[in-house]
């Protein structure tokens, strides 16, 4: 009985850790994509300003 509970507990713990890591990875990727969009927009604005002169 104790062995079964231990195995179930470990399985739940591993699931939670994997789920958290996956979610963190997705958030980081989304944040990186947003950063790239902002950087590209800023560069386009800078280029437009340079072209006006």
C-alpha cells in the first residue's frame, strides 16, 4: 500500500514539474517573439526618421 502511494505521489510530482517547465518554456518563447516584434518596429521607426533627413 505504501509503495503504491509513493509511486502515485512521485508520478504527480513529476507531472507538476514537467507541466510547469513546459508552461515556462512557452511563456519565454512568447515573450521573445514579442520582444522581436517591438525591436523590428523600433528599427522601422528609426529608419523612417533617417530617411526624412
